[in-house]
C-alpha cells in the first residue's frame, strides 16, 4: 500500500510539474509575442520598465511627503506619465522627481488636484481600460499593440507611437466606451 501511495504521489507531482512548465512556457511565449509586436525596440521596452521602477522608488523614498495622495506612473518610449490625485504641492514635487529620473525624455503630469479615488473607482478604471483595449483591438484602423491605455478616475490616457490618423481613430474609439469622461492623447508620431 505504501508503494502505491508513493508511486501515485510521484506521478501526481510529475504531472503538476509539467503543468507548471507549460504555464511558464505559455507566459514566456505571451511576453515574447508582446515584445515582438511592440513598435519600441526591446532595449527601449527594458529602459521603460527601468524608468518606471526608478520613478516608483523616488515616490516611495518620499513617502511621508505624499501621504493623502494617490500617484501612479507609467512609461512609454522614455516618457513618464503621472496620474492620480494629490494637493498642488505634491503634484509639483512628483513632477520634479520625475524629471530627476535618469533617462527620462519628457514628463506628462496628469495628476489632478483632489482626494484619492476609492477602491471602487480604481476597479471601474481597470474595467474601462479593458473595454478600451478590446475596442482598439477590434478596430481595423488602429494597431492596439502600439497604444498603451491608462485610466484614472474615468479619464483615459492613450500613449503610443502612431500615425496622426491612427491617433485620431483611437481617441474616437476610446471616447465612445461607456464610462469614459475624457480622453487625453499623448501620442508620438511615426
């Protein structure tokens, strides 16, 4: 009986490990596909991730100053996009910190004056982002892989490298999504 239990445990473990390997390969393949279809070079994508980490570190290092605020950063092609809610002094300091990040090209300060949004609003923003991305994918005039979508308090920020026609189409598509109050385009032209 002990032998049967041992064999069963080994077979089960082997099958579970195969599942993990498949999951890791699947995730790796998805990430590779994203890197391959992104108009930015792999080096730029890595640099953007590094910039975002550096920006988040600067915000964390100044944590006590930012109590009572909610500030998020996103990066695209060396540009930092700041979103969230804070008081005027916090907004100015966040922008100064962003310009201190080594390698940053430009800072788009889209932080709004006010109290941080609720968890419900954050969840709604995530849902809006999903809907906008879906609509961009389904639209034959836009290349969704070239556009990053960030939503903050029902404002949609579109960032990417697109033609002027694609940018206009993406803004129109996003503006028609239920729940979107405003669309801000921060496109770089190709």
